[in-house]
């Protein structure tokens, strides 16, 4: 069972932003920018392109709604999307608030993000999720 499946199951805490019966979104604990969010299907599949077409399409539609909530919460020009999939064997999308292209540099993470700020931010994004 991946760490993300354990988060969905409630075995590991997360800063939840949004959830429905098929998908889950939560703040990345090693964010590139404040509001950096991971969006996952609840169904554990390692490689995003191994998801069936319906699940993949639904994941993108759910991610769009999460990105809209992030943009409504975080001052940014756009919300960028990245799919890497090497660090955790569970398909996921990174949504990162962007002001410049350098904001998506995975070598420049926020070190030791404040848990209270993360909790507050997750609540604000969740409040803008529609």
C-alpha cells in the first residue's frame, strides 16, 4: 500500500484540500510554493497512463476544480501542473501556484513549512473548492 493510499485511508494525516468518492487532494508536505497541492485517484495505480480513460479524465477534471480553488486563494498568475510519478508509486498530479516559471523548480522546495500555516492554507483552499 502506497503512502498516498494510507493517507486516503486516514492512517497518515494530511492537509486535505478536497475529496470526492474517487479523488483526493492535499497539500504537498515538501512544497515548491505555498499552496502546492497533490491530486490523486483513490484507486492505487503506479503509472498515471495505466489509469483507465474514465479515471484519468475524471482526475483531470477534479484537478481543474482544485486548481481553480488554489488560484482563488493564492495570489499567482497561473496554477501549473506537473506529473512526475517517480517518488511515490501512486499516480498523482502536482498543482503549483506560479508567478514565474522558476516557481515549478523541484530543486527549490520550502524547507520545514510551518504546520499551522499549512493547516490554515488547506482550510482556505478547501473553502474555495466548488
